[in-house]
């Protein structure tokens, strides 16, 4: 398949897309309560008195409440024993209660009051006069600073190990939401490839990616399109490009369903690939498959990076993070955040276990020429690793299914 021959229009492709039908269930209240019970067990095992949740994906994970971070403190306290307590500006209490899926204890602060003092008072009211409180790792510094001043009887520690231990292993319900989001984004990838035409700009293409996700009843949470030499830069360049025959095309995008992300990158050639483009694309494909093959139960996360990077280095690129070669880690965890634990990087000894979801995306960067990144998300099962999406088959037909 030569991309660019008989290209479809944006409008023709949009007309083919329909909203996603119902069928994927949201996270149940019973699962939220099970998450809280797990983190409470971890708190007790580590001798901690509670976990403070700020306005973050951690609040969403444990309560189902999704809010935007502002200067006003919104959050919750999970004590080592007992029921969760929600924290809210007083004038936002009615809205907070609308968002709550379970529980009924809401503590409020007025506009002239110090909200961090309310957090400390809440912890004390739960029976803890001193001790150690784990903080949401996404808590803003000004809140941490306030907590330290208001709660000098307490030690405050980074709660990342607690939240990570809970979030990095996904349930069947979480995996189902991610799978549906992936299916939508892959459909948009296929549609986008059919629209390519000489003279198109990256700005026009990203606008199509957004409109296409909206036709599915979702939204584009992030989208990047790069043409030609700009594909060599992992996170793009600060200017639009115009598509020409023979250009490498890199499209990275994702959406979100029930808070859970998709994230897929495809790279291919607009027109007939050169021998050089074909060589580098095939090398990238071998590196991605090597990383996936290394993802076995119990293996350290770094094994995925080591395997993918080894293929690239064996071909004479690198070594390590040097370019031409692979200048970044091979993968990242994915869930309520696009990038979260576990990370597929040297030094990460976290053992892979069933329920972990992560990208496998080694990237060949050749500044001055082009780059190739193939990104698919894998998840671990009791039988080993599986893909959410079928990896690209070849540079000539990147969306064909192997079989």
C-alpha cells in the first residue's frame, strides 16, 4: 500500500465514524472501596496514619472524583482505619457531594481560612494526634508547605510508593476501558492515513484527529503529527510542517474513556519508501518486538528496555542514549495518567506482574534525516504479555494485521 495514492478527504472519513456504542462499564463503587481497603492495609503495614489526596488522578483513582486543580484545596483523607473524609471549599460543598460516589463525611473551609489547617484538624479528629501522613505525590508545594506549618506534630512523607503499588496493577474493568479507548484511537489512525495528501499541514492533520475522536463521542487528549526531518524529534518541533512526497510521517495520539487513556504512535512513509527509510523502519520494528518478547511475568521492567535497546545497538546505533539511536526509555505505564508507573527503563527492577499496562516504544532518532517510533501498549496477563492493539505490520502496509 502506497500511502497518498487515492487519498480520502477529511469530510469523507469523518462521515464514516460513529459514536461508540454502550457496553463498557464504568468502575463500580465496590472497586473503589476495594482500592481504599488495599491502601489502608498498606498504610498499617508501613506504620502510617493516613493518606492525603489532592486534586489529582489519585483522587480520581480512589474516589471517582475528577476535578481540575486550582488554587483552592479540594481533596480527601484516607485514614489507616475508618471511613474516607472529603475536603472542600464551603461554597463548593453541594458540587462536591454531587461528585461523591460513596461516603458522606465532607469537611469544609471558608475563603478566609487556611485549608491546610483543616487537613490537619481532620486527621486529628480521626484519632491521630501525631505520626506520619503520606501525601499524594501530585500535591502542590504550597499545600505541602502549609501542611508542614499547620501540622508540626506530624511527619509528612511522599505517598508515591503507596499510590503506585495500587495503580500499577489494573483490574479487568480498567483494562476494558483502556481497550475501548485504544480501539477508537486506532480507528482514527487508520482514517488519518487515508487522508494524507501533498501540501497538507501538520496543523490541519491534528485538527482532523480531534474532529475524528469527537465523532466517536470522545475527545483528543493529546495529538502530534510530524512530517519529514521533524519526525526525528521525539516530542516534535515548535513549527508546523507541510507534507511532501517521500516524507516520513509520525502520528502520536490518544483519547480517554472513564478517565483511562489510549496512546498509540504510527510512523510510515508518504509515498514509496527509500531503502534507507525501509531499513530504519524494519530496525525499529525488530526493537519493539524484542521489547515485547522480554516482557515476561516476574522479569524486571528494565528487561524490556534492555532487549529493545540491544537490537538497536547491535545494528551499530547508540550506544545507550546516544543518537543516532534510542535517546529515551523504551516505555511507560499507562492508566489514569498517560505516563505513570511502571517505567521500562534501566534501573527499574520492579517485577512485571499480571495487570500492569505499559508502552513498548523504542524510537530511532536520526537528526537531520528522520525518525521512526512505533508505539503500542501491552498488558500483562497470567499467561504473559498481550497487545491492546496489533503492532504495525510493515512500512508498506502499517495497518495490516499479521496472520
